[in-house]
C-alpha cells in the first residue's frame, strides 16, 4: 500500500462518527471514544480539559492516533506471539463461523 496517508486526508464525517458512537456493537463506541464532535465540544465549553478539535481531524490523523496508541500498548507489554484465527472456511470477509473460531480458541489455548 503506497501513499495511504496522502490519499486519506478527507475530513471525518461527523454524522458517521455520531452513528458509530451510538452503535450497539461495543467495539465501535470504544474506537471513536477519543473523537470529539462539534456538539460534544460545545457541551464541554464550560471548562475542563480541552481535547483536540474533532472538526479538523482527518481520516489520516485519526488513524495515526489509533496506531500510535496501539504501538504504545504493544511496547508496554511483552507479547511472545500473535495468533491468527480463520474466521470462515470460504475465505470471505464479513462472515464469522462461530463454532470454527471457538474450536480454534479451545484447541490452541
């Protein structure tokens, strides 16, 4: 992948972020928890710690911040290996075969 950061300098769509923050999937709100929308910034104007402006963040800057956080977490731990799991037998994205994944986790520790 070349020039990924240059290709993704589009501003983050705030309505999409609001939708993702309200998702029932617990992963989505946790991914976007650091991003502050214009509405949240207006509510926080009464004081407290100021966060980075969400309206000026781009896809690239959000990716960079999340990657930096992940790398800091990895450097703070001592992982000895990375385990890959096969999500499904047909090798298609977005499809998870629960029993297959559970079997892999059970058999591989």
